[in-house]
C-alpha cells in the first residue's frame, strides 16, 4: 500500500479537524532565523508543552481547551515537525532544542512559564530546566510526563546502538505512514476511545523524515538523568498502563528528582490524548501552586 493510501486509510473525522482549526490553530513564529510552528489557546499564566517523538502540537488540543479560561497553553511543533524548520545539525543535542525553545519564549514574550515535557519532549525540558541553564529562571515549575530517559549515558552504549538501528530500520522499512498504521496503537491503552486512537495515528502520519531522524539522534544521544534534578519544583507522572516509558522506568526518573511518581490511571503513553482531563488537572495545580 502506498504512503498516500495509508494516510487515507486512517482519517481523522472532519469535525475533529474543524475543531482543531477553529480552537487551536497553528501559526508560524520566526525564531533565530528559523520558523517554529506553534498553537496556543487561552489567557492567564503560560504553560509551554513539548510533545514526544511520534506526535505534534495538535495532540495538546483537548488539554488546552480544558484550561482555556485559566491559562495560556502554548504547544510547539519541535524543530523538524509540522511546519517548524529542522535544526542545522544532523545529530542535534538536547541543548540545541532548548536553544530553539529559548528563542520561542523570547518571541512570544513569555517571561515565566510552567514547562511540560512529554516523552522525548522531557529531554528538551530537562535541558532547559537544569541548574545553570539560561532558561531556568523563566521556568516556575517543571512537569515531566512519561519521560524518555535517553540512551546517551556511557552505560547504555549497547542499548543506544540497538535503538538507533531499530528506529531507523523501521522508518526505512515502513515509511512515516506505515509507522503510523502499525506502531501508533502502542501509544494508548486498550481502554482508549476510537477518537483518541485516530488522533494518535493522525499525528504520527504527519511526521517529516528529516525531523524524525533528528529526533532519533536526540533520543539516542541525550541523558535525562544527567540534567536532573531541575532548578525548580518538579512533578513526574506516567500513564499507569504505559508500555513505552513504563511506570518502572519513570519511577527511576522521579527518584532522581526526589519526588514520588504520580500514576495516571487507565492511561497509556499518550496520556494527554487519552485522558486529557487528568493531565489538565495536573497543569491546573501547577499554575495555581
């Protein structure tokens, strides 16, 4: 089946696309000579959300709408995702992504925010929030949701080689659309609604190969634990049914931060798509703390 046919086989209902465009539209922001695609909704304290490796800014739609009257939720398409310009380096680091995030906060005139990193986004978030980071003073609280630990530590060299080979091999064998069809189901639990499954597939089908290859290098080269604990209060959460970044793995991240792991019941990896009310409640607490 061709890529085009695979995308056609996994449509998102027109009503959902219309809701996205009306309530959480994307726009382009110039940052350091590049473009970043962002979506934002609501007014009040700023919450900046960073998505995972197989997702995009649109995945935060329902969480944003639940907080519309209480906060300004900003979600980016990471460099190389959506309409965002890829990073110059073929093998970028978490610091490269954090520098682009710094430029975005400047462009949007955000002087203080709650920073949220989901999965791969946690690597950028932790780099931005580490002690000594130029962004640390502008982050009031950090929330890591199903954080990816990365494979950059010396002790993970063997796993790093395996993961890079597996990720790149799957991309070469299936293409983006094939990955969306065959792999997106792992991101939600068996209890997820069909609409949540459609959103996860749709987001994954919109990946760009260049951005995804850079994100694989970020995953393989970064070491989340080396940037923790952060320079501000932090919470670490995970879907109780997450099979990608498991509760056991996330508990190690929470331990490094000196906080308990918070489990989101009946939720898989893409918990903010599957259980947006639970994630919105955590963000509400973060901005009112």
